[in-house]
């Protein structure tokens, strides 16, 4: 079944642009989160590994929190935030275009 109001070939370009922005912003957010995860020390020192599990877990969580919000990850956090904002905005604009004007094909 084909609807006449949904046959909008002029919308192919804006939907394609939204998709490109969506993919690039998702990739930027994913790569920045991956750099934070890979550069974080999860295990701590040898002295921390000899402690009971509850104390080890508390120290690990404190260390991860301090590492994540340290100045060395400031750029990665900013890129991740802009990537998520770009991803959500591109998805929202594409959803808005499709819901208002119909499918471009």
C-alpha cells in the first residue's frame, strides 16, 4: 500500500544527512568512552589486592570515580557529551521529519 502524502523524494537528502550525523556522533561518543575505559586502572596497587573484597570494591569505586572526573579525561568526556547530544538530536530530527512529512521513498 502506497500513500501519496508519503512519497517525498526531496526528503532523501535531509534524512541521509541526519543518518550521517547520527553515525558520526555515535562513533565519536563510542571512541571517547572506549579511551576512558581503556586508560582507567581497574586493579589498583598490589597492596589493595590483599584487602578484603568490600574494602577493595570501595577503593576501586573511589579510584574509578576520581579517574573518570580527572582533568586528563576532560576532552574525552566533552567529546562523549557532544556525541550523545548530536546522536539524540539527529535521531529526533529524522523522527520529526518522517512523522510530519512521511517516508521519503
